[in-house]
C-alpha cells in the first residue's frame, strides 16, 4: 500500500492540481462527471474514494512519463537545491 502512495509523495503539487484540471476541463466541455446521486451519502463517499484512486493512477502514469511540476525560484534553483544549501 505504501508503494501506491509514493508517487503522490514524490510529486505532491501535480497530485494537488490534477483534480482542478479535471474539474475545469470537464466544465469547459460541458461534461458532468459527478451525477447528482453521487454527491451525498454513501454513494458520494464511494465516488470520492474512486476519484482519489483515479487521481493516484493518473499521477503514476505521469510520473512514468517523467512529467512533474516543481517550484523554481527566480535564480532557477529547485526546492531540493535550496534545501541542500
């Protein structure tokens, strides 16, 4: 189970942004990905769990293709470089 969460831990900004990207792209296209009956109660909880697992799967695929988001300061140093100073 720990191996499943490792990609999110190594790329948290990407994991944080993916749900927003999905939400805004589907809204822009007029697609409803969450039917009304999945917005509350046990169905809502199950939908949320499924969506979280789907986001983790997307992060795993993006990490395999070496796609990541990092924060860079104005001197083009990554956070890891700054922590090593």
